[in-house]
């Protein structure tokens, strides 16, 4: 009984709800069904693979950057800055680095100062994965690994894009307008894979992610 | 006010970035920065290379040219003998940038028997350390006018008499104020369109009107135009200005941690000054080793130093110093001394009022990243203009922009003639050749009228053959038709291949290349 009184007299900690707010970075509405946690969890590595890996990576981080966080892009030298704009990412909080041989040092510097980091998975050698994962955990950043995850990089969450289908383009007519793609979530933290069909990019939306609805899937060539 | 105008001598070595790197006087050297010629050796200039040319234009004018990219470190290092030679005449040198140095003439004038004595001494000192035709010497009231005088000086030094600035400036075209960093070229364009063609015209305006229309910069330009060039030179009134130093118990054997320490100090200094409404324009940076070897240098920046600009200067100076033979032990002390300030005319803060903790953390990390990866390897996206992927926004080295400048945000509107969104997510850094084949295996071509000679069937990218399942285009583009050298004529084609990948291809002069990939 005394013990129970003790517990009762302990101050109530609203930590659970508050901590979730701080621990989780928001993602676009269309992507939330893929996140039982509600968004990107700090300290985790997220992989993006498949034919729409880059578009997905940008869509994942866009909301966080809009809200005032900074994005570092490591090793994706050929990433188009215009694609950032179309994903709704404010350019002024984006920095890109080509670390060359000093990947570990550069990753350390980046993780100290940036809350969201996109790294080209092809850069990361087996031996480096562990060290970077440790840094990510201790710095509370979110790292998105883009591209061939075939190197066996074990991420907390692994997104794979499948079956891209472009709309709006025909045989010598129209142009690329929107792409339907199936996104599957697997990985260490996902006991059962989750699958969603998305528009990535969608026809008009700024954030470029939209659920495939009955109406949208009737989109015709323009 | 004019009592504060200081008689100043300025030495300019034109094309220093090239002079510093050239092997000999007949080395046809061309120095590029961000794709444009910023300096060239005398031989190259004689053959018609112009500042602002692109690489191709420069090599056309001077086929034997040796084209290199800018190396600020080498420039700083090569400038050290010049500084050393001049330091015998005046210890208070102010260095604008490598290639430009100035000092207060008053002391040396008394010592060396008049201004001519000083000018002769400077010319002699320069003759010992660089070939004598290159350096230009200007003397005038105030640092800015003397810089302009030096730019305009021929072989012989140009001496503007005391009180003669306004008269000297009156006939000069207004564009000269850009050459000495008083106004931006946009500001000057506006003045020209308003009918103000010479500096004399500017001086004739009511100073209040100029202030209202052109702000603090314009007011300063107006004061200079009327001969009141009263920016204090570095090291004139060091009293009461902040100074920070840091000692290291363990001597630092590499430069990077010293620069890192300076990064923190610079942040403190800038914060202290900005809370007093000031921004630092002149800075003395010094460092000492365990064996009491010493480096000290003045740096000047007209628009004021932010922290990252201070860090840049620190790295240039310390790297050059450490690479020289003068250093035999670890660094035990670094010191930053602010010697010149001006009122902080303010900068637009972000929409939500200022700089957040995230901004600061990122800015700090960027400074470290630059130290790790190198200046060219850390880039930020900025809005540009153009119709091809990779042209509307471009990546530029982070050291060339102000990270805290919120106006960098938004890209230019889409130009007519661009392929509509979505933009490719990947744009190859250098053009990647591809093959586009018709059913019969022949290479596809686009006629002058912009028609394909057959339907595309197979695309070969990086050696991989893929069948085309959908395509659109071709969209012809004649870009920069007004520019004989920069004009491009090409046609663009979108293809979706059988693996679901989509690409933007272009054909230019019968050669196909990959312009972008949607991945």
C-alpha cells in the first residue's frame, strides 16, 4: 500500500506524448500510413531503393526541411537542385558535400550540425556502416540512404519502390506527368511489410506524393 | 569630417590570381573561377583573352593557353614576399585581398621626405619582389579613391593631389565605383538608367535623395564622389574594439583545429559587434607557435565580415604560413583583433525573425565540412535561369554565398521553352553520351524542322540496352540565339524504358546525350 502511495505521489510525466513530438520528424500526409511511428524517428537510418529511390527520399524529408531543419546531402553529386524545389524543399537550408575519401569525418561533421541527412548508399563501405549508424544514434539525426542498398547496408527501415508506371506520356505524344509507384516498407523495425501505392510525383501537388485514389488513377494523357 | 580623410597609398597588382601562378613572364596562363576568366597573364591578355570569358572563348583567343582554376591559397602564399617588402616602409598594411595592399602614408611621408619619397620607396620595394611592370600604385585622399587611382595608374604611379579627389572623380564613368566595391553592378545599372553617367553627376545630387533611393551604400558612394573618403584604414584606432585570443596547452600540429577554434571566436566577435550595431570590416589575424614564430595579417572586406568570411581568411593565412618554412613547432596561440568597423546596415532576417539554433548548428557544421572536404566540394543550390535541367537551379561552392541570406530561397520562375515539371531528379555532371536507335538499328536523328526520322526503339545508356515503351517529343530548343558563342541548338526527347525508368535525352549536332533521369 505504501508503495502504491509512492507511485501516486510521483509527479505525472507527460514525457510519453512530448517525447514523441520531439523524437519524430513529420512526413507528408500521404506517407504517414507507412510510418506506424507517425514519421521519421531520430537516430534511425532509413533506406530508399528501387527505381524511384531519389524521389522518395526527397519526399520523405521535405516536410522536415520546410519546418526549419537543415538538410545535408552527401555524395549525391548529380542530384538536381530543381528536383529539390519541386519537392517543396526550401533551397536555403540545403548543403551538399562530396566527401571523397573522408566520408567518415564528413559524416561526423554533418551529423553534428544537420538534423536530416541524405547519403548515397553506394558511398558507404561495409566497414563504415557500423560507425555511421552509431553516430546517427548518438546524434539524434535522421539519415536517409539512397540507392543501391544491395551493399547489405542494414537500415532500421528499408523502403523499396516497385513497378513504376508513368502517366501522361504515350507513343510520341504527351509528356511525363505523374508516376504511380508501389512503396514497400521492410527492415529491422518492421515485423510485417507495409505496402502503399503512391503518386511520386503527382500531377500538380507541390509535395509530389499523393495516394492513388480511384479518381486519380483515371488520369488520362494530356 | 574631412579631417578624418587619410592620405593613402594603394598598390594593386592586376591579375594577381594569374601572376601568382605563372611560371614565367611568357607563360600564357588563364585563371578560371566558376567557369569564367577572372585573371590572365600578360601574354594571354595580349592575345585577346578577356575577363569574364568562358573557357572555350579564352582558348579560342589563345590556343596555347594554360587554363587553371583559381587557387586562393597559392595567391596568398605568393603575396607574402610583397607584404614583407612593404612592411619595411609601413608596419600597418591593410590587405584587401591578395594582390591589393594599402597603407596610411602620413608616418612614412615624414620619415622618407615627402610623398614622392614614399612612392619611390614602394616602387623600389616592389621591384625587388615582383617584375616591375606589373604593380600599379595610386595615392589619394582616402582608401577607396586611392584604390581607384591605382587601378587607373599606368606604369607611372598616379598621385591625386590633396583635396583633388572630387575633381579627379568628376569625369570618371559611374561604373568605376563598382571596380572599387562601393556599389553593386545592379546599383550602377540603375544609376545609369537614371541618367547618371559620371561620378560627378552623382556628386551633384542631393545627398538626402541618394540616401533615400539607394540606402547606406548609395550614401557612401555619394560621399566618396564628393571627395570625402573617410573609411578608417585598418589599425588606426584599435582602442576599444574587441579582441579575442585563445591559447592551447597542447600545441596544435595541424591547422584545422586552429581554424576550428577561430570559427568559435569569430562567432563570438560577430555576435558582440552586431549587438552593438556594428559589423567588422577590418581584421587582424595572428597566430604564434611554441617557438615564437609569428604570423600577423590584416584583412579587409568592404561589406563586412561574417563569421564564415573570417574563417576563410584564417584558413588562407594559416595554411600559407604552415606550408612555408617559417614554422617549426605547433601553434599555441591564435588571436583575432577587430581594427575596423562600420555601422551594420542590417540584413533581412528570416521570415520568422532571425537565426534559429538549427541555422547556427548547420552553419558551424558547414565550416567544418569545408575544412574536411575542401571548398569546392561543399555546395549549396541557388536559383539561376535556363531551360535545361540543371540550369534553373545550380550548385555553387558554399563559400561564395551567405548562408544566412534568406533571399537565396526561391528559384526563378520556369522559363518558357523548358520541359514542364516534373524535373529529372538526377542530372549528370558531365554530359553522358547515349545511343538512340530505330527499329532497324540505325541511329535516330532530328531534322532541321524538328522531326524524328523514325520512332525510337532502343536506348543504350551506359552500355545497357533497353527497349522504349513510351516516348514524347522531340522539343527543339534554340538557346541564346543572340549569342554567337554561347548559342545552342538541340532537341529534347523524353523516353520511358521497359524497366520503368524515365529519362530526358537531348540531341545536339547529331550526338545524343543523357540530360536527366527520373529516379
